[in-house]
C-alpha cells in the first residue's frame, strides 16, 4: 500500500472527501473546508484533480463558499461520474438557522462536463430534510440518492430513517422518498448504495445506537422497495461507509471503525455474500455453504491524534485493478487533512490459504481479518 498526503493546510479543517474517476482516468476529489468538524465559521466545497492516478494533485478550486453566520452551511459533498467527463457534485445545505435535524435542510447539485475543470450553477434537487447524502448511478441510467432523515416530527415511530430518491432524467427531477430501513432499536444512517452484477441493490448503513455493526437492506426492484435491515460484517462502523463494485464483481466498502481510537477499514466481500439476506455473522453453517474466504477486512490507517476525527472516505477502482482511497484524518496535523492510499489486490486478497481454519471461524465470523 502507498500512502499520500493529498491536501493539508494546518490552519484549515479539510473533511468529508469523496472521489470520482472520469473516463480518461482523471481523478476528481471533493471535500469541505471549515475551521472545525462542524461547518463554522464558514464552509467551502473544494475540488482538486489528479492526472497520474493520485500521485500529484492540482491546486484547490471552490465550487461553493458560504459564511455560516450570514448565509448558511454546506455540509457533506459527494461525487459521481456519469460517463466520460460528466460529473455530478452533491451536497446538503443548512439555511441560516437550520440544523441537521431540521426538515428544511436541502440537497443541492452541480454539474461538470469537462472532468471537474469547471462547474455550472448549482440547482436545488427539491429533496428536504435529509443529510449526509450519497449518490449512485445504476446501469440503466437511474440515479439514486441515499439520505438520512431525522424524524423529529410525528408520527415518531423511529428516531432516524434511511431513504432513497430516484431520478430517471439525469437528476433534473427526483421521486421519493422510498423507505429503506428504520428500527426503534437502531439508528441507521449515512447509507451508501451499490448495484450488484445481477441488478440487486444493496444499501449499507452506519448504526449509531448499539454501535456494534453496520446494517444493510436489499432491493430487487431498482430501489423502490427494500428488505431488511440485516446485520453485516462491518464491525464498529462509526464513519460513513462508501460501497462500490470492483472490476472482478466483488463489493468493496470503506468505513470508519471504532470511536476512540478510529481506524479506516477496507472491507471486500463477494456479490453472493452482499446479496444474502440475513445475519451473515453468526451463521454456524457458513463453512458448509462455501462462504469462508469470500470476505476480508484490511486496515488502511489509524488516527493517532488525541482529538481524532475522520474516516469518512471515497474510493475508485483504477484501470489496473488497484483501489485508490481518500479520507480525512487528523493524526499528525493540528487540523484535519486529506490522505490518499493506493491499495493493490495483493494487500487485501480474498481467502489466505495459509491461515488456519480456527482464525476463519473466530468469534463466529466467516471472514479473515488482515491488518496492515
């Protein structure tokens, strides 16, 4: 694994990055700047680009800037390449006097047709009351936005709901919300959606009440209806998960693990494990149905700061098969910085035949834990 310092200024807090890859291989990075974890006293959405697979990056340019005390706040930017040089940039917005749990919060969208070199004017998607959005594109062209709804209005059967919105016209209009998951015993949030090779959709969600494992829901009709939630193998998921499909058909998820300390983890599982409805952790018959060796954890980085923060991440699968990951982290910096990591298949390869079977079944797990 190769580690890079992508963006660091010791007087600016850089956080919540996401990453997209254009058709010509250009990498485009988006993140938010402020002076702390919350978007104060200003919030700025910054863009940087790389033309050499993440070794070097251009100087930052801003898509949106706001004074928190006079205008409002930008929160959590996300990126998506829809083909060629076409990019979508998404971010949730809190108007003046509006916070995360307020139903008046908005989601805005920007477009670039030249690989992130320039951006058009932002547009309001019309989606209200949802934070920490993620965006994905299905193979039929449908766009999916996943968001977290804080349910502070009656009927209040659950505190938090995970929903998705669908667009069949390139993001001009949106339909929804379509309910994904909500449970009074859980706090399911910060969802990320991936489409499997057979068309099944899987939404991975952080869980903040028990803080034991992340959960997932499964859809077979393009995100209109969902089944779940089901517990996953993402242990102690405390930082926004980012899921996607690798070139070989496996599912990869990066996520923050633990509260104090916090690590950035890469989790890879086969599509059949991802699509499986039910508890994949405690199935005593896992070895008899061939699931051993079909998933793996790999530790990417560890935040050594006593005021640790970070492990919100984005990633892309490079042309040669490597995974390039970005995250924000304090570690050795006085304010959060953006780091990049190039991870090869040899770093996290599925199924190590040299490990004893006892390690594969430790604590009822059906995967191998590998630390960097």
